[in-house]
């Protein structure tokens, strides 16, 4: 069952304080009115026709490969020192005594495509009828789902919006209490009293004067049962589905979901794990935004071109059941320096990456598990 809407759930009695998509169940669907344009309920509604696919441009920004600066030996040593100081089991002597043998600068490339989509669903929902006027079919035909004007609060940010579809409301007798406004109390099962929790069959065992004594329970006066506080002894409670009103306002609920769908492609040709590139900053060398972006074809790195073409087409196919509101993509160049050094006649490597000069290493020479090596 789709939980976005309250549908045919005659046995459920959710709290009246629950959110809109968890509110009281609506009467059985066979009792609901037929509304033109809403024959497909509780499922994603087909979006309007999409626009034509954008033709790639023959010339785009980012055609020329930018120069990526390399870190100096001093910067590399400072970056490694900061990295070592953040690890309690790493000794700092290697940072002071290591000898750099080679620094190889390069650039990782981060391509990202964002597709901001809108999906609409509609289904029957209900709420206790409070006696106020309703907007029913007598006011005109209901607008089609995609004709209802709804704008996202913010582009490229996930969000959700709920709205009653105009001219779809009606008043129905509560299917849970059949209009009686009350339900049998579930605590006492309609009896009005419950077992006393302070005794057993009306008596309690107490200890005094060095012995045990059986006494009549003062809480229930020896009856073994107490008045049910949930129903105040009446055996019935206010119907939670209609809040004791006896009737429900039923209407079609439109649920609009905005989703920012993000796909990344990392090109990193050193041994540095590519996923680390997304977590650091770099230089944006290309950026474009449109209702539908054109895939890159003339970027200096063919790997970016092929990734862009693949992901743009993938998003078009993947989100065919949604309306694409906007797309944007960018290319970042992230500096990466592979640094070789020697220490105690052994060779090692580490990487400095990103504008923040983050460090990645696998075989730092001074490691221990006792935490004392930091003083070396």
C-alpha cells in the first residue's frame, strides 16, 4: 500500500496528530466519487510532454587544459605534519627527517550532473468534517494534476508539498464508527473496567509485625477491578477516525515531490582513491545551467565528454516518469600531488590533494598502537 495517501484502511485508527500523509483513513474506494482526470490514483502521474533533447554545442568552455599548481616541499611537509598530528599513534620524527625524492603534480577531474525533477501523485485522503463549507464538484470540474500551479520553494533542493485538489471534496459518513461518533474502548474492550494493577483478585499480601497478612485491596475495594480511565467507565471512546464528528471530509490529495538527482564521475589517474576528490575543493573550469543541459563534446579530456554524454542521456531515460524542471553540470579540476620520499633507507609515498592540502597515505613509517610514538 502506498503510504502517501489514506486509502481503504477500515481497521486502522491513526492519531489525529499524525502528519498529513498519515492522517485518518478514507472510506473504501468504492464509496468515493469518480473525478475526471484522476482515474490513476496512488501512483505517479505521467508528466506533460517533454521538450526536445538539446543538441550538443561544438564549442564549449573548458576546451583548454588549465594549469594546476604543484605543492612545494615545504607545503607537502606541513600537510603531512598536520595529518600526522591528527593521528595519535603516528610518530612525528619521520616528518622531520624524511627526504623528498619526487613530487609529481596532476589534476583529478570531477564532473557532476544535477537534474531537478518534479513528480506528482494523487490519492484519496480525509479528515474529520468540522461543519465548514467544502469545495466540491458543484463548484466546477477538478483541474488536472499538472494544471495545478505549484512552484518549488528552492531549486535543486529536495522538498515535498501537499495540496487538496480543488472541487473534489465531499462529506461521507465515517466508515469506522458508521456515524455513531463513538467506538468500543480498546483498553477495557467495552466493559468499562480493567483488572486492578495493585492486587490479585481483590487482595494484597502485606508484611508487618514479622509476618505476612492478606488484606483487601483499598484501590479496588476488594473487587479486583478498577474503572477504566481511558473511557471513564463508559466502555466507549470518541471515534479517532472522525474525532467524534461522525462524518469525514473526503478529497483528492495532490502530493508534489521535488528531487535533486545527482550523478558524479571522477577521473583520477594516480593511486589516490577517486571518492576522496568529492570531499575537497578545486577550481571550477566549466559550469552550465539550463532546463536541459547539452552534454559536453569538446572538453579537453575525452573521459569527461563520454561521461557527460552518458549521464545526460541516463537522466533523460531514468526520469521519464517525472518532469525535469532544471539541469546543471560542472567540471572541477582538483590538484593532486603524488609525493615520493625516503626514510631510514626505505621508500614511501603519500598524496596531497585539494585546495585544502589534504593528505592520503597508506604506509607511513612510524605507526604504533600504544599512542606513545607521538612523542618521538
